[in-house]
C-alpha cells in the first residue's frame, strides 16, 4: 500500500501592501506584498484604498470664503487642449484678477475669470493659432501680460483689460521661458539657436552691442533637437532628445554661454520636465530622473517597462501638493479598455509620484492632455484637460476613485507563489482578511482560475477556498467607489 502524502501548513501574510510595482520578469521572485500590476487602487497605511479620480471642474462665483461653487460650462463642439493661469492687476477693477486661459480645438484662445462673472468661458476672436501655442506671463510697461507663441504664428500679447495684439518682428518660437527679466526662446526655424530678449523690454529681440539688448546662443552638440526650456535657480536648462544643456549668464547677465551637462543613450521625453521643489524631474525611456542644477540622478525605473510599445509624445507633468503627476501612455499587458481609453487616446494613465517617499500610484483609464496646478485665494486644485468620446474638457482631480461619478475598475495583481518547488502539490485552504467593501479575489493556479466575491465586513473574516495547484497568484479587484482591503493571510497545505 502506497504511503499517503504528507502536508505541512504554511502561511503567506501581507501585513502591509507596498506602494509601487515590481518590474521583475520572474514572477516567482516578486515579494507577496508587492504588485506585479496595480491601478486605481492607492496604497495607504499598508492597505489598498480608493485611488484618484476626476470630476467636472467647478469654480467659485466670488473671491469670498463661502462663495457658491458652480460647475464650469462647456462649449458645444469645442474641446480644450492646453490651459494656463494668468494673474494680473486690473486697472479697470482696481484689484488683482485670476484668469484661466485655454487653447481650443477651433484654434482660438478662451478665458474665464476663476472668481465670478459666471463660469462661462469666452473666446478671444481676434487671433487664431495654426499650431499649439506656448504661453507665459511677464511684464510689459508695468503691466502683467500673457504672451503666446508657436512655431508657425506671430507672437501675441494680451493684457486682459485691453485687446490683444501681435508683434510681427519677433521670430517664431517653439518653447519660451522667463529668466532674470529676459525671455529665452527656442527659434523654430533655427533649432540649434536659443534667442533671448532685451532685459529692458521683453518684446525687443534685436541684438546689438549694448549689454541690455537681445542676442542668440548656439546649442549644437548633436544631442537631438532643442525641445523645452526651463528656468531653474540661476540658469536656463535646455531639454533635448538625448541630453540636457545649461545656459549660464556672466558679465552681470549681459552675456550667455551654453554647456552640455547630461548625455543619455535613452530618449528624453522633454515635455515632462517639471520643477518640483529643489529639483527638475523628467521622464526618459528608462525611468524617472531628477536634476538638481548640476547633476542628473535616476529616481525610479519600476514602471518604465510599461512604456514598451507605447508613444510618450503627449506625456505631460504637473507638480501639486508635494506630488509629481505624470500623464503618460502605459502598456498594462492586457486587452482591457476602460474610462476614456479609446483608439484616439494620447495617454491612458496618470501616475501620482510622491517626491518625498518615491512612492506612487497609478490612475488608469483617463486620457489627460494637459494639467495645471492652481492655488489662488480659495482655490486649490489640479485642473486637467481630459480627452474623451465627446471631446476634451476641463476636469479637476479628486480622491474618490471615479471618473465623472462612475467608479473606475480597480486591480491589484501580485507575483507567483510556489514555496520553492514546482513539482509539489499545494492546497490553498482559506484566506483571512479585512475587506470593508465588496471586492473580488481571483486565484490562479497552473490548472485553474477561480473568482470569489468577498462581502464587506468591518473586522477580520475567513473565506474558505480549497484550491489545488503547483503555484498560485492572486488578484484583488473592485468596481466599487469605496474600497478597503488589508492584512490578507493565505493559508496553505504544502506537500512535504
């Protein structure tokens, strides 16, 4: 008579879920508390909780603390692709005004007062842009103005109390920034040139022998096209396809020179360069990096494998409340489509990266084209242009795990567990956990896949399973708005 097989009881306990994901291709080496894939959950205090979401933008109707909040009114047939914030002193109103400015799909510039006058966005009909403009605020003749430039359009200046006007003798630019009272810009027709304006008049770009005049700087060391300018600390940084250059001033900032400070064999996603506290953060093909003004350091590469097969042409970033928000296009290695994901999507995910802890979570299913952090008076919110089936409108970040009040599907998937053997049988007897809202537990083995619906309970509960296999993997998923999953313990009988 053959001896009966002997089993030993073993437990896998997840005391605390760990933020971030593990890119290890050997799923058996992933620790049980670390995800192979995770989206629309947020790991907080070791538990899986409700992640981020978006709702339609709301604006107050006055500058007072308890003003009525009204939903931003959309314009039928017009979607928004880029947004900016404009603060200026109004001679007409004798007060500072705060304006939200947007570039529409009809190539017009729109604006809305963030504090009153109705949540209706108004077009500036005088000028249309033939390509996506870049905009920034600076001072001309003692007034706070907005300047708009693009690679194909004349430079446009607008002081909100007056009509906008074009300055035709200024070169066309693809990127622009303000630094030490001068404007610096990438010349769209001579891409190796960075131009700078007079420091007495930002609209004067003519070069002369005077120390206050405008001029040009050649940045041509074959590290790719000049893409993006960022003013940071005492320098202007030029982000390029495969490197970063630094423009420094000397002679009381009357003369400038450029040196290359960083070379990369991986492509830099230049539009993601974003000032976050004491560093500039940016993405490139192999991960997230930061620049302190002198040195470049890799911060994280655990999600860069999800760039495979996906374009990051429309990736963009925003810094808000100590976190870097990265809108990008990730490969989740499945055939699922959700939220605003579609064949026309530019991005499908938003990474919320905490620059203090280097931890992050991923919101999946929202196509974010542009973001703007606004902190003015009673407003503190991250505003986004989100692309959807009906166009691209303005939304605001929430923490309710929903998009437009519809819960986003949530998933946490771990690696594989085999207790070090592939030829021995294991029996998963039960799972003990805290689950305060409905969720599903999916158990996969080498032989089968089973899905268990776990009912909500405030305290620990036991779920009996009795599944046999050589190896196991687990997924928690939910379509609920609110979720809380903590301290799961999986109890096995493992063949000796």
